[in-house]
C-alpha cells in the first residue's frame, strides 16, 4: 500500500541556470520515490551526437545532459530513484505533459517582491495557468543562493470549498517534511460586507460600510472574527485526526497583503487556484495570482475542482 505522505514522482524542470538548480534543492528535500530531472530543448538548441563528443578528447566542460546525469547520480538513494528526461519541443507544453503522471512539479519563477516590477517567468506562467499538476514555485532572488530547509507550511483559507482543497495538500506536505502546519485565514472589509448583506437581507436598501454606524461595523467585524476562528478550529480538528502538529492564525486586512505579511522567506505557502475550465482557466483569481507573483516564500499551488477534472 502506498504511504500517503511520500510522493511517488516529482518533476523538476532544469535549464542549466542557478535558479533552476535552486528549485532542485527544494525538490530534493521532499521525500519521493522518483525524482525526474527534466530539460526541454527548443529548436534553436544544437543537438550534438554523443559519438562526436566522445571523439573530442580536449573537451573539458560537461554538457547540460552530462551535468544532469551527474546531479542525478549524487541524489540517488536506496529509497529514491532519480532519472534524467531530455525532450524536444515547446517547453511549457512538455513540462505540463511530463507532470500529468506526477504528484508535483517543482520549478523556478521570476516573480519579484514589488508590485509591477517583474511578473513570474513565461514558462512558469504557462505551466501554472494551463497545467493540472500541483506546482511548487520557487522565486528567483535571495532564495536561489542557498535555499534553506523550510520552517513551516502555511495553508491559506477563505472559507470556501475550493480553498479547502489546499488542506489535504498542506497536510501531506507538512507530514512528508515533518514541519509545523499553520491554517491561515484573512478577514477584512469584504467579509464584513458579506455579513452585513446577510444581516440586512430583509431590508430593501443596502447601507454601505462607509455609511453605516461605527458601532454596527464593529459588532459585525467581531461576528466575522468569531465565525472565522470557529471555522479554523473546526478545520484544525479535522487535520489533527491525521497530523497533530497544526495551529491556526487569523489575520485582518486586505487579503493578499495580510497573507504576504504573515509568511516568512523560509515558509511554504499553499494556495488553491480558482477551478475554471476553458478560457476561464486564465483567471487564477486575483489573490492567488498576486501571491504567486509577490509572496516572499515558495508558493505551492493546488488545483481547484475543474482544474483537476478528467
């Protein structure tokens, strides 16, 4: 029987750069039965047959394929096989195709901290938007120099069934890495608006939060806080049946910003994409997309319902 906390196959796309090797460092720390080092060659890459390379006795530098084989050999253990997969074609499409038979893709992304500076890299962008495999995105930057062992796994929740798909993924990742799991929820003005709509559903006129009595706003905000804490406690109790090292945290304010403030560079943040098929799959959801682009830590993207549909 397969142990649920050990991953069967993890795919790590490599392009020979330092950032892609940083992604490999993260993948190597996640227990798996098989680790696949993937490189996709495009048309402009020159393919030199091995027999020509073997004739060149003066050659001192290793080809990327040889470097990957060397890395694979160093990472092999009795419990884990490591293989090299070199393909030719469209890079994003081949990564997505390779991921179809895997539990996870771990890859670099070019996202940076300040809004509007640099969005995440085009290959990671396409894989995230069109793929169906859970993906751990490691940002280019300070993390690429010497990636540390993660300290915590944080699962971002908003009370929806879609976001709750991240709980199982977070629990599996935390258990596999033997790290604390934090169930994290952010509440703010939008939650107060929803609560007030429910409270005033029988009234003909809607009173905006900016126009309401401050006392009513505070009362409603306290109600939102209490309900959010009760929700977190219920989810925690469910997780504890499988994994005991779990806590909860409630933060207040604008959702993407409070979630980013709640994480550290040595965390892994788990979020769930908005499950939408067809062309709507491009709409990850504003919160998820902002976190993928700007969070200071690696982001693990679990798929929404329709993303994983057959």
